[in-house]
């Protein structure tokens, strides 16, 4: 209940943004290109350390007609990549096997986002979904999480060897075994 109330309040407060000249000029400045929305999503995803929070904001801005579907989709992709980079940055302080899941998650998010961004067909796939546009963005968010994990699952052994090489056990972990 509270989540839906919060989303409703967020959408209601985003709608008046259309009337501000500065917001309109900023959005016109980004144009229809994909670089500005990806960069914004990446930056906000990195700072917030949450692709979910940024995606909810992007879906709300799209619902308020402040972002087009392509702009919103590329911002969601950028947010996923940005949160992955934030996880990678945090992993730099970790040592041993504790670092492995962080590196794995970061790699999945960045590689998955890059694949969705660079491979042709993402926009066509979104346009073909017979659901409202805001739901298309939510499905994109879900796909950004699920598809890289599904691709990585059968590659578990070689990925684990790479992770072992990048995050070998510390002497204390090796002694505890």
C-alpha cells in the first residue's frame, strides 16, 4: 500500500515539471540521442547505488511525458550499468573470496546493460510488447536483471575460475579451510 502511495505521489509531483522552462530546455538539449540518457542513468545509478530507484524515477518522468520511451529505456539501461559500476567500486575495498560476488554482480550489470544498449533489437522488442509503455520499461528493467544471469548460469564453472583468479582466498581464508 505505501509503495503504491509513494509512486502515486512521485507521479503527481513529476507532472508539474513539464511546465518549467529549465526542465524543458534540458530535455530538449538531450535530443533524441541515446548518449545523454545513458550518461544520466549511469551517473544517477552510480550515485544512488540502485538501478531500481533510478528506474522508478525514470518511469515516473516518462509517465509525466518528460521523457520519450527511447530516452527512458536508455536511461534505465544506464542506471543498471551505473549501479554495477558502484558495486565494482565497492568491491575494490574487499579482499579474498568476499570480493567474488561483487565482481560477478558488477560484471553482469555492466555487460548486460552494454549488450542491451549496443545489440540491435532492444527498441524493436520494447515497441512490440502489447502492454502500456510504463510496463515496457518495467519489463526492460526485469530483462536487464534476468537475461545476463540466465546467460551466465550455464557458464558457472569458467566464470568461477575467473572469479577465483580475481579474488583468491586470503591467507586467513585458506588457513580456515
